[in-house]
């Protein structure tokens, strides 16, 4: 009798794949190429400063052709000049010339020692304050585009289709009513009467972008990614590197685990880094960010992913090579004044920081309220102000200084490369759980940047290797099959609970996050966007934060329930797939503002700026009925009064900008850390009148502290 398969071997895992993406240090510096290139043989050098021991009678000094001392000069030598401005002898004098035994072309030519006084501290402060007042004009003179200096004439503004800013529909209706007048109303009534008398004739409708989704599938409208191209003239810190897949679990060779999962898709690193990878030169570790993306496989099924980006210091060997490349670029593209300015600011800044440390050490010895204490306080304030000013002035021209400045740079080299940790799976309802799990496992990688996290101890908990957490998520923990079961995952002292919605709940209601959308857009713009979605338009979301694109696109598709978005859905579109915006079908696509070659379609599109709270389009949307629209706006004003009543500024929330806002381990999904599921309020809201939404009691729950955050 054949053995029966156990339930655990065929159960669906909590996550399909775990992956790590980024760049290798060998992409910046290849040790094998430099080791293969051996230096050429060099003979024993002769010291330059030793005088040549030779007889002056037998070896007279060679004179320049056509010079006054030359006898019998040829006519063809008239191209040589004995002018003082072109002769080195005019500088050193004819009697001071002493030949050396070195015949190398690289012999050192010593310049004339001129007595020029150094810039005093008072003069430097005057120049510093003048530079602070004229900093904007100075930066405009440095024409740097993507790291490469280009002439001003070559800069041409990008052509953009003519769009109209969409405002409130009520204002547009009032303007139309004032322009139309009574005569327009009579014409409309007469037209309606004439239409009633005419027989109905079937008119063939031409296919439009809203109906072309029946003609085109996802794979037919998404083009092949553009090949990666790196310009050699770019600044090394502006140069982009192609991201690669560093590791994944389960690996490709593990057949017993890959059979019960979907195939691992291509181009995952491109979606993890939509704008490719750059090396960052920073004094401090860059802030960690996160975002989510969705992909469609060959069979049409969707895959959802969440990834967190952490910045790692570049190793010493690659940092030295990168610094050499930066120095070569500076010599070729920057003037001596700009490089000298950056170097001088760096030296002055280090001296001021040392002075601040000395003053702070003397502060405890001064009595409180004494004249000496007041003098020290004034000196400390002046030095701190000067340090802040010089640090701000140094950053715009930082590419002219060295990567590391003593007293300013944290780390070994000051160069940082991103490393992306992500989770991939079919169940889109688990994305919030995956995000909290990723935040927990990358906390020890920040080297104490996340504050108020207890250190590891046998009493509180010990950090396990990363492989232990990955195997627990992708193999050992099964996915919950119904709302009656929940899966507990432990990470040190944290307990995370994965669960599904009940049958009588809205699908995805426990995973959807609509606060980010309502925070970044006003209520009128949200209703306008809702109308565009119902009209199946081509919607382009624009933001400087990648995670905001993911949150807004997921919230839009949740708000149209019970309808389901059937068009193309790409929350984060990589820069190398930007030509997908020309697809002749409805779509919801998110693009980053920092894309270089960002070109919008010629017509029939909607641009939603999530950072500026604006909506632009080539045509106005199909409005909801006036009565239903007013009722919807009134209900939203009652339940989402954070902008109107409480004065919350419009813009992306802090958790959509970085992974750990305020350097704390906080969460916008507290139900994931609660053993008891939060009761749903859907039944009470459905049975209540919309006019009484603002009077419904809001349940107040005591939230437990998460990692002392």
C-alpha cells in the first residue's frame, strides 16, 4: 500500500518565496581585472634633485632654436619662439638652470614660491556668510545633469500633453450653468422632445480604450523591458547599476518545495528597485524604505510582494576604487575653485567640530549662572551655528570633496549600497503581515538605528539567524484556511498572528489601508478619482515615495467593492517599462517622480499627484448623479474629518515615507500583534443611516506596546 501524503506536505505555505536583491561589490570594482593587469617593469630611478656631474665644456647647455644665442639657425626653425611668456628660462633665469641626471618626462617642475597670506578666520566667516546668501545663484551656475556637466543650450524642456486640472464637480457645474443660461435649458428640452419622436436606430460603437481590454491581455500590452545602459560620462555617484537577484528561498534546486508553489517570476529585482541602484555618499546611514508591487504570471494569476530596503556600507576595496573614479571625474568636470571650496569647507568643519568638543568638555567645570558659564554658552551656540551652516553649504558641492570627512561621516567610507529583502506570494491579503514580519527581521541589521528596542538577552529573547526565520515563514508555517484558525509566528519576544476574514466580511477589509489615500488627497479629489475608476480610465499615480504608490493603488481597488478592477494593475511601474503607459486599455499604474525619461501618453489619461493633491486629465470624468454625489461627500466629511476639523496637513503619512518613522518600531496594523481578532463593525454600519455616521460610537481599545515603541 502506497503511503498517503500528509496534510502538511500539501498545505499552502504562509509565503511562497523570500528573496534578497541588490548589487554586488564586484559590479563596482572587479578585483580579478585589477589583479590581471600587472604594472609595467620600471628601471631604477635616478633622483631628480641631484645635479648632473658632467664637464661643462664638452656638454654645453642646448639652446633653443632661433634664440639670440644660436648661431646659424635654419629658416625652418622660425616656428620656435624665444618669447619670455613661452619659455621656462624666463622664470628660473639663465644662470639658475641646473640639469639633473633624470631624463624622465615626468620630472617635477617646481613653481615659484610666492608669498600669499592665508585666509584668516574673519575673512573666511565673511566669505562663508556671503556664500550662504548667494548659494542659490552659485548652484545655478554649476550645471550638472545626472552627474555629467552639460552645456546650457542642450537642455530642452520635456514636452507634456496639455491637461486640465480637475476641480470639484460642483464648481464646474455652477460655471456651466452660468454660461448656459435659460436659453441652453430650452435648447436641451427641445432636443429631448425631438429625440423622443425619432425612432430608435442601433448605432455601431467604435472600440475605445475602455472596451479594448476585451481585445488585449496583460502580456500583450506590457512590453519587454528596455536594456540596461550606463553612461560612462556620469558621475560615479550618479551612475546606475543593474540590480540582480542575490538569493532566494526555496532555491531552484529544491524541487520538493517548488512544486507546491507558483514559478518564481522574472524581473523581480527590477520591481524591487524600479529606478535601478545607485551608490549613495552620505555622512549617516540612509533611511530604510519599503514598498509593495504586483506581478502577473504567464497564466494570468497575480503575485503580490512586499520588500524592505536597508542600506549597507560598501566594503573597503570597492570604496577605494569608487573614490578613485570620483577623483578622476572631478579632475575632468569640475573647476579648481569648486574643488578647493569643498575641500576647504571640509577642513574647516572638522576644526569647528573639534572646537565644539573642547568647549563641551569645559562646560561642567563652569559654575551655573557665572560669567564664565554664560561665555561658554555663547561660544557653544556660535560654534554650533557655524557647524550647521558649513554642513548645509558642503552638501550641495559634496561631490567635490572626499567621501569621508573626519567628524562628519559615520562609518568606514561614507559609501552605502541598498539591500532589498522581500516576500512574494499569491495571497494578497497577507501583504500587511509580510510587511510587519520584514520590519522585525531587519531591525538588527540597522545597528541600533531603531530606538527603544531591548537588547538581546535570555530573559527577553535572542535574535536567531535569518535563515531560521525564513524557513519558519516559507516552509513550517501554513497559510490560514478560514477565519476560525490563525497562525502564530514568533520573532524574538514578538508574536505575529496571520488570519483571514470571515465569510460575512468584506474581502480584504482587514488588510486594506485607506488612510494613506485619504491623508494624501482631499475628499473632493478622492471622489473625482473614484469617478475616473468607475469610468475605466487610464490612471497614472505619481509620487516621490514608492510605498505611497502601493498604498494608493491598493486603496483604490478596495473602495470600488463589490466591483472588481479588471484592467491592467501595476502599482509600481519600473523605469525600464515606462513605455507601458501607451497601452490602449484601462490601467492603474504608479510611477515615481524621479524617473528621468518620464513621458506621459498623448491623450486620454488621468494624472494623480499624490504629493501635491492634484488631479489633471485631458477630459473631465463622468460624474455621479448629483444627489448621490452630495450624499457621498457629506458622509465622507463626517467620517474622515481629519483635514477639515482637525487640521491634518495634506500629504503622505510618515509610515509611507520610511520603514521606521521617528526611529521607532511602530505599526499601523495593530491587529497583527493581537491574539484576539478585532470585531468587525460592518453589520452596524450597514444597518445605520448615513446621516448618523458621525454619531456612531467609536470603540476605544488599549493598544499594547510593540518593542517599547
